[in-house]
């Protein structure tokens, strides 16, 4: 305190000297003669002495105030120390009382603690179950009281009421009963495009939700329509919603309370069209070639069946008809009744040769398509594996999804090549057999005509 006071005095003295020097400098500018300047200096010394006395008195008063504040602080500290000792004693006494009360509480609680343990475990399990159970979609907020119930059973100062314990028992029983019941209720359904619609919902136990023939999902807070529906199950869901009693066949997923692995697998299963698109450009080429081959094969089968019918009709007729190959060949024989055997044989062979290209038309193309389709599938397989190895080079082999597109393209193109080749080979065999049969009839009839002509000659 003394050092602070001395420093304060020295600072004030310095400030006074500076102010005096500044005042003398200003007065020297105003004084016209030395006498006037001397008189001014004398007056300023008197004023400064009074000002210094005033400052000293102020310092004295401040010193006295500081001494009073110090005394008050010491008194306050002493009072707080006394209060702290008293509170410590009270705390010690109360701690002993708390320990005694806790011991008494545990003795009186007895077997109730084990009961509360079972209740706490049951309440915890029920809370987890109600958060994801489809029953909560129909009866929301039924597990809100469980948090408070668990806190009370774990607290040393609170106890659950009989009504709360009975409600826990009721909710457990309701979850079991509703899990085996099919019921209808109205709720808000979120569509895949984000729209909300209030509609009738059918809850199938604790397994699935359906509405308007569509399967729904429930995440504990909102009901959403699945963006993709499992194929082949919408009809059963619609019949179930329209039914009021009796048995109705419907597909359910028993692997999860909100639609488990089976439903997810059905949803994620790609359709034939999606799998076809995995083939890429090579798959599109194979498809185009296959469509062309199948159409060509069907057209040639129809044409040859028509020719076969006309040839069979010509075999039963003695008069040549130029609307079929056999009739045109017989017409040549009829137009040359006086020709020798060699000439007639050459003319008939010429007629058969003229008919043969039309009969065997398309066979070469079908044969080429049947051979090229598997080669195109092999090409797609190679390009797909190249894409797979590129994905492995970039992303590594840790994530199979990065390789799935290349492998899918490889397999799909192979399948497409085989799918195209197999029916085209069958069609080629059928068309070739039908064409050979017609040509065989022409050659057989030609040989018969030549033999008859030789006998006549």
C-alpha cells in the first residue's frame, strides 16, 4: 500500500510540473516585459501551491478510504470463513443422515428392487420395439411414457405409480395381440414424389403395411409408399384391402417388422428390361440381330408351309398348276412331250434349279445369325471384363458394387447371344428340313417323268 501511494504521489508531482511548465510557456507568450513575466510567475506559484495542497488532501482521504475498504474485506473474509465452517458441519451431519436414510430405503425396498429391475428391462425392450413396430403406425406415441417410467425406476427419490406399472403391462399385451391381427385405419401416406395423401391403410400384424395395392414402409415416424413394388404381389394386397372377412392370400415379409430382407430383395431385384439394358451397345446389337433372325425364320416357315400345301395339292392333281414349284416343273415336261430323254432331263433340271433359290431363300442368313450371335455375346463378355478390371484399377477390389456393372454387362451379353442363337438354330433346322422336303419332291417327280418318258420311247 505504501509503495502504491508513493508512486501515485510521484505521478501527480510529475503531472503538476508538466502543467506548470505548460502554463509558464503560455504566460511568457502573453507577457510584454520582464516585470510582467515575473509577476505572472509569482501568481502561478501561489495558484500551484493551493492546487498541490488540494491534491494532498484528496490523497489523504483516499488513503483513509482504502484502509476502510481493507478492513471491510478482512471482516467479510472472516465472516465467510465462519459460515464455511458452519456449512461444512451441516454437510457432514446431513451426509450421515442421507447414508442412514439410504440404508433404511434399501432395507425397506427389499425384493422390490429385483421387481424394478425386471420392469426396467421390460420397459427398455418395449421402448425399442415400439420405435420400429408397425403397430405404432396405427397407435402413435404409445411409448412416450416409458422414458419417464424408466427414470423413476432407476431413481432413488421417485417411485412409479401403480397406474404406470399397469400401463406397461397393458402395452406389452397390446403389442402381442396387435401383432397377430389384421386391421384397417386411416393415415397419411407419403408418395414417392413427395405428395401426402390420407388414405385407408391395412396393417398385416407386425409385418407389413399395404394401401391401394401398394406396399408401405414405416420408419417410426412416417409412412411412405415404396418407390418400387415387388412384382406379382399387388393383386393380393388389393384383395386384402377389399375383403371384410374370410381368408385372403397376400404376400408378407416375416423377416422384419417394417419390411425386412425378403421384401428388400424383391424390390431390388431387377426386371428383365433392366437386365437387358446392362448389356449396353453390344446387347442392343445382339437383340437387333436376334429380332431380325426370328422374324426371317418365322416368315420362311410360313412361306414354306404354304409351298408344301400347294405341292401336296399338285401331287393329287394331274394337271400342272403354275402357282407352285412342282406345277411349274411339270409344266415344262408337258410343254416338251416329244423331247428325248437327255433334253427333257436337262430342261427339268434347269426348272428345278430355277425353283431352288426361292425355296432355300434365307437359309444362309439364318445360319450366319446362329453362328454370329454367340460371337457377339463373347465380344460383350470381353468388353464387360475389361470394364471390370478398369474399375478394380481405379477403385480397388474392396467394393463389389464398383465391379457389378462390368460383370453384369459380361453376363448379360453372353445370355443374349445364347438366347438369340438357340431359337435361330432351331428355326434354321426347321426351315432347312422343309425346304429339302420340297426340293426332294421336285427331284423325285423329275426322275419319275424322265423314267416314264424313257419307257414310252
